């Protein structure tokens, strides 16, 4: 008999998936406001046991932004490489990268973003995330950054805002603005009218469309060339392959590395991916 897969979906998300379509039907205005709230509120997952040793072994430092304290981490010594986690993630998700990089003479610099991991805050956004990236970069001047998922978008946005980063590896990173919103809607069983209300809210609040915060738009507004490696798994259900291929088409100078069967997070622990990333970092 085939073993039934365990559902690791947080209970709060299961409830939202059940409740949100009803809210859309009977109180669409309230549903639109609630969608805005949860869009900027990352879920905090419990740190797995296997990552706790990396928290304990790190040399810790603080980053302050908007009256909030962010938790920073340093592992090893040598040439610094910046690690940028994704939405609802944490620095120690890069544990396999950390082990390999430090064993090869690099120093790994990581942080838990605002409202993530051991850092303060309940809500955040790409603007705040990019400011933390800039602060950490200014302190350590890394030769490269490795960014997962949303972290890749935040890094590219930071580059358009003056971050002098020369080399970036994005892993399973979304690039298409409309598809990011659609992914959120699917996650909570939301519908198109809620997505449209959200787009209008962003324009009225920030004076910019959501697409203007997407990697597809941002790579065309980089103030200096970026040596970019795009890593994407063909079987990623959260960030589909189209995100990578369209970003590569928009920024032909980028290198594209495709994998298969790794999904959205296991790709961070794949030895081949880590080895290719190491080669890219070492390359002049």
C-alpha cells in the first residue's frame, strides 16, 4: 500500500484556504484588504532540528532598520559571500552551501530578513528587504550573492537602487509579476477580482505597478552590468520554469542552469547545484 503523504501545510493557511473564498463572495472589500495584509505578512515556520546547529555555530551580528532588529550570521573566514533567503525562509536554509563554501575558504554572510526567522517585525516588503541587503553588503562587501526565491528579486531590486553587487546567483526566483500574484491567489483559493484590487492598491499607494517590482522589469533598469546565474528546476511547482526562461530572454547576458526533480527548496541542498554555484563565484 502506498504511504499517504503528510500534509505539512500550517493550520492557519488551511483555514484561510477554506475561509477566503467565502469572504470574497460575501465581503469582497474586506477580502481585498485581508489579501493585502497577508501578502506582506510571511508565515514563520519552525526551524528544523538540522538547522539549529548552524544557528549555534554562527558568529551573530545585528542589523537595524525602521526601528527593527534583524539577526545576522557569519560562518567561516575568508572572502565573503552573501546568502539571501526567500519569502517565509531563513538564513540557515543555506546550510549545505554554508558547509561547502566555508570548507573552500569563503566566509558566509547571512541574515534573517525583516519579519523572518529570528528577526523582528510582522510584515515586510521588497523595499525593506532590499535596504537590509544594502546594509549588509556595505558592511562586508561580498564578492557574490546567492539568493533563493523572493531573495533574488529583492537583490535585483537593490541593484537598481544603487547596490554595487557584481555577481548574483538566483535560485528558484520568480520574475513575472502577474504570476507572483496568481501564485498567492492559488495558495489561498482567491480569485481574479481580488488580484485586480491588489494591483490598483499598489498603484495608488506606491505610484508604481506590481510589474515594476518584478525581475523582468528590473533587469532592464540596472545601472551597471550584473554577472547573473539563473538556477531553476523544471519541476518547481511554486516558481514555474517560465520565470527563468523569460528572465534569461530579457537579460541575455545571464547564464541559465536547469535542473530536474529538485523542486523549490531541495534545490538548495543539491551537490551539483552547489558545485556549479561555486564555479561561478570563483570565475573571474
